[in-house]
């Protein structure tokens, strides 16, 4: 398979959601023009993104919303269940445990890790917070595939090193800095300021 | 000024961060190739994104990291201070109040609004939670320019309607659905599943 760019993958996530909304509105078929319009890209882009993965839809008839959503979900691996560990149970951590969307998409938080003696042994929802010093054992017991790192910036690299040493291959990082990982590991950064910066740009540049 | 795409703006946010890290490492000049490599885009893309806004750097000499960062920050409106209201003070809301990056980038949360009688009048950090039913007055008093909406999905559209009626022109939405806003208002959706889906794709498609 060709190397697919990150931006293609994040657009597929968008299309997947758009299709879900159309299905909820009982829309049966959709054109690349319509998807493009809703998601703010060109229709050529929509067709190109999909073409990496095969031929969907029929020329002149558009796409079946249900089939296309199913196919994109399969491409993204969304029908699998992923076991997720959350490292660092502060405010962001608590918010993420409650974030219903994760579970809906198949990302289930099965393990909470922290190094704060006052938190270890307490519960958030149904999950008990375990000690980060025993991370390798817990990661293995819970068959964790993805780790979400929500720890302070100054310890984030150390935490990520321990996780990759323990065999974690996919990490979502909330700490506001770039972290290094070995080959064969993917790390994505969640930066909540980026969308705000688009708003700042809009407010700065709009016509008065 | 030409219409600039959202993806250009979000790449500028990335370049801005990358330059900040280079400056911290005492790097004085950088080429578009180097920026491209760090941010996972092509160097042609970097040059094109910047070309919308003027001519930066010198042919063959690259960009001064400090000058380019300053210029991008100016384009994004980051040297202004933006007054932000947070609507819905649940777990995500608490996490956002504590999220240091916002303030660093000039986004200051000045107003907390909720409709829960048990929360109204209590404090988070230095800020007292005010009643959403008095939103128009509070928004005006605090000169709010941007609202962050972190309320349950089933009330999100109603909340957004009240905010735009009260004159808010820029909204960051954490509720997991698409909301409608009038012309002249920008809404951005923060969806924390999207990065996880890229990880899911990676784990699904990597060579074993």
C-alpha cells in the first residue's frame, strides 16, 4: 500500500463523521461534491483521498452513505476495540475518562496510571488508579495498545520512554511539547490551542 | 487578501510551534526543507503557505527563526489578548481552565458560565461561575470575544444560539456534533477522537 499522508487520514475521520450525520438524517446517497462542501475541501480532494483505498460509489450515482461510512471505518480500524491506558490522572485525565466519544469509536480506557501516592488506589468511575512504577505489568495485563499521556511537560519524555520500553506502539500526547519516540512507534500530539488560533486568525482578519 | 484555507492556518500554527522549539534550541536560521521535515509536509507546501502573506527569508539563506516566528504570530493574531468565556464547567471545562497553553498563546479565560444552580457562585481558581441565563450581560462586561462551549450535546445548539444572539463571533465547540451558526460567525470543533483514529489507522495498517 502506498504511504498515506496524515492529512488524508484526518480527512477520512472527518468524512466518517459527516457520513454518520447524513445517515442520521436518513440521507441514502451522497456525491463527492456534497461531502466536499460540508467538510470544506474540494471534491477532487475527497475523490483522491478515497482512491488510495479502492473504488467506492458509482460514477454519476454518488456514494451510498452507509457503505462508504462502513468502508472508511474499516480503513481507520474503527470496528476493532482498542485498549487504552491513560497516564496522568489530573483534570485533563478526568475529562478524558468521561469523554463518551472515545468509547463510541472503540477506544476504551482500561487502565489509569499515575505516580501520585495520594491518587494511587483511588477510583475514577469504575477504574482504580494504578502506580506508574508498575506500568509494564499493568500494560501487559490489560493488553494495552494505545497510551494517552496527560502528564506535566517536564516529565512527559521520561513517561513516553518508559511506555515505549514496555512495548507501547501508539501514543496520544497532551503535553505541550514534541516528544521523541523510536522507529515503529507513532505519537500524535493533541494541542487544544490550534483551533483557538484559527479563531484568532478569523477575528484578526475578518472584514469589519 | 486571498481566501486562505483552514488547513493553511492550522499548518501556520504548527510552523509557529516548530519555530518556537528551534529558537529554544538556539537555532538562528532554518530552511523550508527543515521546517517541512519536522512538520511532516513538503517544502513546497511550507513556501506556498507562507507566500500568501508576503516574502519571508532570503533565497539561499533560509529564514531567521525569530523573524519568521514573529511574522507568523502576527498573521495568526497571537500577540493580541483575547478574552474567552467558558460555557459549561464540567470535567473538560475544569481541564481547560487549568490548561496553561491557552494563556501562553494570549487566550485568557475571563468568564465561566453554567446553568447548574449548584455550581453558580462557586469558584474555579480565581473565577466565580456565573449563571448562563445572564450570559449577555456577563459577555459584555468581560468584553468576551471567543466562547468555548463544553456542554452536553443535547443543549449545545441552544447554547450556541444564545451566544451568537449575544454577539459572540468566534466559538470553539467541544460537544461531539456539528452546530449551525449565522454568517459572520466562525465555529471550530475540537474532536479529541480524531488523533486517536490516526493511531488506530497506524496500528491497523503497519507491517507486523
